[in-house]
């Protein structure tokens, strides 16, 4: 019987460990979060270095969250399911940071009518990767649309765009897209 050198026995284990560490799939979302975090740390490091330098420069303000883009539109349709759910969660918990921004979202259409008030609510549902949790983003179409004639059937996949806003109703803050349109 022939013996195998010990270093040859460890090679498959090392290859397996390397494969597990590298993972699979698209890492671009994680890369962008890391870049955002590094961008928030860079001004602090620059400010620290400026304190020791003879001439000080003002540090750029850091964003409150890695999810909040510095400026511009928020297109949820380009994010992977975990990232879009996390982004919507951030929008719901930090609505002031998004107010006035154009937002685009994709998901199933949902309709609800409050039995007490008769008020109608229209939303696009955003699910997490396992589809066990969903967050609705309400939208208000421009003009005088009438339900159901001017809306898709409940559950239909839609893409909606509008201007992000928040409002309070019965002591709870809700988010919505105003001046919305269904693509």
C-alpha cells in the first residue's frame, strides 16, 4: 500500500475553505456599501490629519446611513431582493432623509380600503429575499384616478415612480410616493 504525503491530504480541504470564503453571486451591492462606509470614514481620518497640519480643512459631513445616497433619485428596481428590502426599511425609519426625492419601485400592486373612513390606499409591495416579509410603499397617482378602472388588478407586478413623502395618521408615520405614475 502506497502512502500519501500529508501536504497532499490538506489540499482538498484548503480548496474547499477557499471556495466557502469567496462565496458566490454578485457582490456589487456589498462593494457599494463598503465604499459608502469607507467614504464616511475618510473625512474623519482627513480631519484628524488636518488637526496636526498647520492649515486645517473643513471635514465633509458624513451621511446618517450607508443606505442614504448623498443626492439624487432612489431606484429600488436595480437592487437585489435583500438590498431593496433593507433600503425600504431605511426609508421607512428615516423618512426625512428621503423626502422630496424621486423614487422608483417594483413589486405586486396592493389595494386596501379602510372600512371606517372609506379611504383607499394603493401600494407596491417590497418583499425580502425569502418573501416571508413585505413592506408596502403607498403611492398616490396624479389626476383623479378611479379604482378599479384606472389601476391594475391586485397582485399584478408593477413599477411605480413618484416623489417620496411621509405623513402622520392616527399617531403613526407612513411613507408614500406623491405625483406617482405606473410604468
